[in-house]
C-alpha cells in the first residue's frame, strides 16, 4: 500500500516540477512514507528522521515531509521528537500534499494535515510517463475488521472501496503506459464493494481480465472469512489471474484466532484451502503467521506447526507478536517473554524452509512462463539500457516464484525487446528464495514466447 501511495505522491509532485533522485544529498524535498504495522518499522522511520537532521543543518532550504501511518498516529510526538520537519501528512490526505508543500514553502511553518474525516481520493490522474511492468492499483482503503493486534483500522480508517469504473480506468491508463501485470491492493480485497453495494471482487477481477494489453492479475491481501466460492472459481475461469493466493491465517489455534478476532476457525480455513486446491491443484499458497500472541500456550503453538505440516505453504511471512499502541492486544495481560517468541519464530521459519525448498525443487526441469521484469538486482543496475553488462535477468512465474535467467551475449540486441514479455524458461536450479533457468529457444536459437 505504501509503495502504491509513494507512486501516487511522485505522480502528483511531477506537476510541481519535482523529479525523483536516488541521492538524498541532492534532494530539495525528502518525503518519508512510514509504516507502523510493526515496532521495527516505526523505529526505522525515527532513526531515518534522525539522520535527516544533519542534512537539514547543512542545507537549511531542504524540506522534509513525513506521511503514512506513523504520521497519522504520532503527529504530535513527531513534532516533539523532530521539530525540524516541514510537513506532516496523514494517510487520507495524499491529494492535498502539493498544497501542503506550497503552504510550508510560503509560511516557513510546519504544515500538518492528518484529517481522516474526508473521503480519500477515488479517481486518480496519472502524470508519470511510464509505469513499471508490474505495478499496484489500490481498489480500497482502510479496514473494518479490527483484528486485536492490528492498528490499520485506527490509522487508515474504515473500509472504503473505489468505484469499479475508476479502478478499471486506472488499470487501462497504466497498461497504456507500459504496465503488463497489475496487483490489486486492499487490506481485505475479498470484501471489495460489499459495503457500498458495488460489484463484487470476483466481478472486478473479471472486468480487469477483459482489459486488452494486460497480461497478468494478482491481488493482495485476502481475508479467509471473506474468500467466496465465486472468487475461488475465478482462479479456474480467468486466464489472466495468476496461480497464487496469499491467504493470511495468523495462527493454527482456534483459541488464539478467537483472541485475535479473526472470525474464522482453523477448520474453516482448511476447508477453503481444500476448495482452492480442488479448483487449481497446483495453486501456490502463501500466508502470514504471528507467533507468541499474548496467552499462546506451547500446545497452541504446536497447533500452528501442525497446520503448517497439513497445508505445506509455498511461502510464509512470520513475525513475533509485538505490541502496537492503539491495538487492543497491547492491553492483554498474558504477554510472552521475548525469548519464547523468538524461539517459536525460529522453529516456524525452520519448518517453512523445508517446504519452500521442496516446492521450489519441484520446478526443476519444468518449463515455466516468466514475465520479464528487467535485469536482475544482482547486476547492480536497474537500467535496461545498461544491457551490455547485464546478462542476468529476472521475472516471475504465475505462482510468484522469482526466476533469474542468463542470456547469451549473442542475444544482447534483443534483450530490450524482452522487457514485459512472457517467455518460456526451463528451470535448472532451485535456490531458497528463487529459481534459476535458461530461456527456451526454438530451432533457430530464438527465445520462445508463451502462448
Ligand atoms: S484484516 Fe485485520 S490484520 Fe488485516 S488490516 Fe484489517 S484489522 Fe489489520
């Protein structure tokens, strides 16, 4: 969500004449778009702001803006801790940022806007000339679920869906500007449109599927309680919908799920996984897990491990529980010791490593379809023009597996044309977080494209 918001900010500021720089020392305006979902993210934001003090001293004309969830939640505290900040803006006022910048420039005073009462912007004008091959489009904001460990409903507000025609138009504009794959974003995309009586999420996916030039569709994040049969069937019926779902479970224990206010049981989750696999036997399933939630007994943690053994996820984002101010669980009194949480986290990650390795290994010798995103990070360059040095390229399979592949030097002239193309790659090696392969060539030695 923050990546998408940062793109929106960039697009809006380009009309004020601002351009992106990758050297913070050269910047006239530094915008820190913060996250507060975990304690570490919050600490990182404050430590980055601390480093900015030095820069501001050396360059007094430098403007510093802080936005996102931390700014929404801690505006007063930010002003106290880092009084040199010029702009503080909340999660619902992105559209007003250009005006806030002008106001701070004009008055020399800190401009603050963390108002959540207004409707966040629904339609969006995209000013950027190009968009990445794979990009995000927000379909809704906020959340109504109030999981007890989470601050999102407090810092991003109540759930609001964008109009389907606005979403579709934005995807079309981005496709015209170069996007081939869209990830539809929301805190709980499965409940898209329900509150407002708009189209359902599966209907929105069908509309996106009809967009000419768009090659792939992904979405995140799904709430298991709202995963409908229609959405499950969309994996079978929509050819552009990728073969992957991220379905956060958070715990394998019904007692802990109840305390988390997740509103589903382990059995209901398993049933949905069964339905998904009956429709798409090879669908990649990833999840989120929180270990060491207040009151989690050893036996309840064992239930989480047992669930992992039953499902064998393709990937996992796991975290040790940490208190978030505003979230109800921060006042629960049966907190676990840090050591216990850490130990459980390591155990969980260790178990997952085995499944990820096994799942990745199953791709060896298979030919997969890869959407080419650009030179691999390993080349230390993200500029497609620097191709003469960039032999390693990267892309993803529909299952969201990263595939790195090497092109022969004789292919250099056509490398450029590969960006954004769906090519066939034979997988030769499975690493812990990625796959390695070689593009499949035809009889003339030319790279073959996926049908
Ligand atoms: S569904 Fe729960 S965890 Fe996800 S954003 Fe909403 S409150 Fe937070």
